[in-house]
C-alpha cells in the first residue's frame, strides 16, 4: 500500500508557494491526484491475489499449467504491458 494517508490527502497538500495547481508550483509539493494512489493500491492488491491464485493452481495440478498461461500470468505479475 502507498505511504500516503488517503483519509487526509488532498492534491497540493503542503504547498508553501500558494500555487493553484502543479503547473504553478515551485516548492515541490505532491499534486498527484488521489485516484492515482487509490488505483496503485488496487493494483498491488490485485497482483497479490493473482499471484496467490496462480500458486494455488500450480500446487493443485502439480505444476503442469500450459506454458502460454504461465507466460501471460508472469507478465501480469511483473507489470509488463507487452
């Protein structure tokens, strides 16, 4: 999970230069939209769930999953878009 506390997070939190947006900010405050953090957290949870399911499948059938399934699952777990 992200290190950002989403309960209290707002874009530009901690901005000391009184900017209205990231394009005006010169102090380096975090202007990442809250949704980005939420989606990153969701990806982490889903990758772990997929990894657990894949391990369950391998353990169930003795490791004889088809190579194409293993290759595709590995790409997803590694975050590859190819």
